[in-house]
């Protein structure tokens, strides 16, 4: 299909398709004869995946990261999307009930408590994205943990002391702007420090994903913030900037 045909089929505008092509999210093939953009069945299926993730609130950068991950499994993704959309449906149904009660409250038919007025709202971090991080965003973390588990107790203790020192140094700059020169210089050191200690398993995307896990996973947040309140969030933002700047 050409862009116009795919747009008519899906409801996604041609302009949006061009944007997806520009950012490398959905790249069409080129017709050798006339140079037209052509979308194969594979690209059509990929667009469906993009739209499912988009419906669940994933930003385009995260969708690209997930789809580009070598460990991405479409069947696993479809099962995840089905489950998460079902959960989203339940939340919407709860909010519709709250809205119905609010309308009755306005008419004086019932009296709602303040707590009841906000039933169904959820302003926490995207729970759907956290599910994806668990599936595709912590591959490097699992590899690192596996490597450490094979070391002797003495070696593990030495690595722990080294990491503690690294996080103490990072905590000292956590009040800086994540994009500042000094913060980014420390991120460069941290990026190479992790790879030097774990056998070069962290790509820029994996480094960014690790930063997201620092905030999404409460266990990481608790362990990191013991070196300084807010350190996990600072690292997430600084690591994201570093990954973007060094593509």
C-alpha cells in the first residue's frame, strides 16, 4: 500500500505516517521503479502494534525502543496489550460510574463524598509502561545480575563497595540540572563504569532503560535513594539526556 491507501485503511493521517518514517518508527519500502513509499504486510502489522502501544499511553520513543529490542516477541506483546487494555477498560468503566454519580450529585439526587468524586482516577506513573520495562527494558540488568551471581563472595563484596562509592559520587551532583555539562560528564563516566564492570552489555538504549527502571521499580528506587533523596529520579532524567545526546 502507498501512504494514502494505508491512511484510508487505518485512519492514521499521511502526515503522521511521514513522521513515523522520519523518526525511524515505521519505515516503508521504496518502489524501485518510481521511488514511491510502499507499506508491506509487515509494516501494516507493525503499525497495528504501534497503535496498540499508543492507545496504552506509551510515548513514541518508548514504542520505538520496544519494537527495536532484539528480544521483542510479538505474541507476548499481543497478550500483554490484551491484558492491559482489559485493565484500562475496567478503569474507564469505573470512571463512567463516577461521572454518572457526579451528574446525579449535581441534580441533587444523591450526595457524594469527596473521596467518591475521584474514584477511578489514577495519576501514578504509567503502569502499562512499567509492564513493558519488565519485559523488554531490563535485559541488561538481568545479564548483569547473572554475571555477579557467578562471582565469589569476596568479589561480590568488592563490586558492591565500588558501586556504593559510585552512587555516593553521583548523589553529590543530584541537585544539578540533569542536562548540565557537569551532570552529563558524570553520566559519561557512569555509562563507561557500568560497561567496564559488566562486560559492555549496556547500549545507549539499555542505559536509558536502566534509568527508567531506577524509578519504575521501587526496589531500585529505595536502594539508590539511600545515597541521597531524589537520586533515582535525577539519574533517570540525566541518563535519558545522555542517551539522546550520544545517539
